[in-house]
């Protein structure tokens, strides 16, 4: 396993442990994080931490099941195909996701997740039910 | 460039040339193709050809701009991050997409595209305008 894929796996382990500090150690100071259909782009560690805390608060348990992962040896870009699962009010909500991660010196400087925004709406409805 | 990434690049070149036969040569007979938020899963070359022809008919010109691509040397899975552009009634419509490609013996046996379904609704509205 290459170094950059290893960093992305640490990021995912951090989500599953709900460990914000472990998650944040994976990012550069100037990193950007965006859920492509939702916007906005979260820029910098302060904004990313707030976004991460928001998502962590959605689920009583969180699982990111990685189906496939690949890394470009020249650019260092890592991509993965996942099912992200959130336990919300006793029900597991799942969303299919594809993630793109750009890294610099062993840290993620850009993270873009691709998925259908209606999945997020469905999660929110469950949260408010 | 590895062999599987090369096959995916041939697929994309086929779309841009609007060459259905070139596109279909990239797939195994039993391939599956799905736009994850839209469904259904198109199974087999006949169903995929019909789906491809449907999408090709949407745009007078088509561009798939690949921003990043990566391949897993063990599984052979290729992923890319793209902006797919369709010229519809004189306007370029764009959608951000992440694609996942599983290959077998140099042909694509599974293709899954991740994007926001509302983009597709926007394309259809432009087609009907």
C-alpha cells in the first residue's frame, strides 16, 4: 500500500472512530473539502473541522465501507468508491459515494466527494423525524 | 500509462467522436453500466448500446474532460474525475462526475458514474426548452 492511500485509510478510520483530531491530522492547513453537489467548499482546517463535526453529529455510528481504491503514482491522487453509512435515530442510512483526494507531503490538501444530493436530503429528513 | 487506463481513455475518445462502435469495443459482452443516482443498471452490450445512443443523442457535441485518473495495479480498477460537457440547443451543459471502471482482460466489465441527479434533470430541461 502506498503512502497516500495509507493517509486516506487513516482519514476513514478517524471517521469510524469519530475522532475529530485524528481526522484533522490528515489535512494540510490550507486544505479544501467539498461535497460536490452541496457546496460550499470548506477551506482551511477551521472550516473543515466545523464541517466534520457537523457530519459526525448526524450519526450515532458511522461506517465508510471502501469497495475500491486506486492511486496515481505520478500525481499521488487517491480515489475511492464507498458506501457511507450513518446510524440515525436507530436506522442505518447509506449513500454511495466516490471520493477524490489530492495530497501534498503526506497530507490531504483537497478532498472532493461525489454523490447524489438527494441522499443527503433523505438523511436530513431522517434526522428531523 | 497502464493498459486499463488506456482502455478507459479509448472509451472517452469514443464518446467525444460520438462513435458508438468504438465505445462498445471497450466493453465485455456481460458488462454493466450504471449512472448511480439514476438507475437502472444497464446489463450486457445490447442494453449498454441503447443507453449510450440515448446519451449521445442528448448532445450535438460531447466532451469528457478528465481532471484526474488513477488505477489500482492489483485489482486493475480505474477511476477518474471528470467534467462531462454536452452541447444542448447551443448551450454547453456541464456536470462534475467521478467514474469507476472494473476491467477484465483489457475490457470494461463494470462502469459506475457518480454525480448529482439534479444535473441530469437540468440537462433534460434544456433539451425540452
